[in-house]
C-alpha cells in the first residue's frame, strides 16, 4: 500500500464530526460573516428596494469612507456627549444627596432604596418619549439629560450607601 492510498483510506475512515472538528475555527467566523452579508444584501435588494429602509452593504461602506458623513457624525457627537455628561453629573449629584439624607436620617434608608430600585427598573425606552413631551419638543436635550441621569442614579446610590 502506498502512502497516498493509506491517506485516502484514513480520510475515508474519518466521521463527519471528526472532519468538522479538523476545520480551523476561523473558517466558521468567515462563513458566518459571509452568510450575514449575503442575507443583508438580498434583503436590501429584494425586500426594501422601494423604501430604501435598509441600504446595501456597499452603500454603507461608501458612507463610511465619506468625509462629509464623518463631519456630520463628529458635529452630532458633541451634543450627545454634552447631554450624557450633564446627565452623569445630575444623576450622581442626586444620588449623593439622597445618600447623605439617608446617612443623616437612617430611618429613610428603606424609602431611599425603594426609590433607587424603582428608577433602575423603569424602562428607559418607554419613559423616553414621555420625557420628550414633558421637556418640550423644542428642547429634546432635556430628555437626553434626564435619561442619562436615570441611568447612573441607581448604581451611584448603592455605591454611596455602601
């Protein structure tokens, strides 16, 4: 028996599971990525062609290398970072004030803990539109600041109380 014949015999004796396990792990990642790209391309071409709701991967890639898009993104990120920073400061300030009140009046610890838990359990996606209406459509940044403050309030209260 030659070496080539022995190798062919060995390969034919391998089970499907052993053959799959012999494939390098990165191949699965490449195949999965290609499958997602193909499904994305088909969805944009066949399902969303008339509405342009889902752009093709090539359109997204061309926007990624567009200088104007990057300028717009950086311009818009300044407002987002400002609202997030203000919300972070307000949320931490409110949490620290609540923690100081609890430390001065330990009787209020149960109430403060429940207030913190309620703010943590509120779905931000559901309360966001309400905050936009309350803050006014002319100043949507107020809602962004309030949502950012709610996001940090619970963890800051718990940390300060501990």
